[in-house]
C-alpha cells in the first residue's frame, strides 16, 4: 500500500514536471520577440540560401518586379486621373 502511494506520488510529480516544461515551451513560442525572430528568419530564408549564404536572385527579382509594377500602376492612374 505504501509503495502504491509513493508510486502515485512519483507519477504525479513527473506529470507536473512535464506540464511545467510544456507551459514553458508554449510561453516561449508565443512571446512577441520569438515570433518576430521566427518571421525575420523566414523572410531571410526566402531571399538568402541558408546553405550557401548566396542571395536568391529569382525571389529578389520577383519582389522588385512587383514593386516596379505597383509604382508604374500608380503613375498611370495618377496621369489618367489628372
């Protein structure tokens, strides 16, 4: 009987420890600085090859092309509107 109680207490302590670790991980994941760091890393990975460190010119050119297209659209709309 005493062994069963100590086994149950041991199981409870292990469960508490696992829950505490899980809560710590969740707090870390949802911390604003962690989220910002993760998003910055994702954006950098889109424009820079993680293995070689070389820029991914195809993705860079796509973004530059999109920006140029939007600027050109605004210029045309402004000329038509005036």
